[in-house]
């Protein structure tokens, strides 16, 4: 897989990796990145990294899930038809923590510690309102339980 594009939002960085599927894209990875988009590309792998864990001493290990010891905290995949994929997962008993189209502060798994560090999604001065940009982005995603029961 190749890094297709990277979003550095300050307190976190989101990496998208994929396989160039044409000879032209294999020869020109920059073009591959410019012509690839999340909603239109199947098989992208998303890695979500909350900054800070890279500054720990050698030998340090964290699951990435417990503040303040965060790091790579979730893994995402692009699929050709998200509603259909979610329906299949539901039919097979996979718990859905956040469905597509849902974008509330309660549906986004961000801790108070993350929010205080600037990683969160709440609008300054409120306790429950999400920033409109985060609402638009998070409505396009779903969160499901992984095989060992984490989000």
C-alpha cells in the first residue's frame, strides 16, 4: 500500500493508504494521490493518530485508547456501499456504535481528556454542540465493534 494523502489537523493526523490500481497511478504516485478521494475509492485504509505517543521513552507501549497515552486509536476502511455494508454487519450480529448519517457529540468516541487537549469536536463555549465541519464529516462514517470488543 502507498500513502495516498495525509490530513494533519494539529492534534491529530489521519493517513489514508491504498493500492494504485492503474499503470498510470503506479508510475505517478503523486497523481494517484491527487485523483483519489475517500468516498469514491474502494479499499482505502485509514489510520488515525493522536499526537504525543511518539514522544514516549523507548520500549513504551500503549493501546492508543486510554488518555493521556493515545496514539493510533482506530482503523478505518472505505467500502463501495456503506449503508449496504452496515446492513450486512447488522445481519451478522456486529454491534454498530455509530450509524451513517448520525453525527452527535454522544456518538463520537472522544474522551473529555481529548477534548480538553484540542482533539475533541465540541464548539468552544458549549457542552454539547459539535462544530459544523465535524458534523458534516462524521455523518459520512460509521463505527462498528472490532472482533475483541473495542470501538
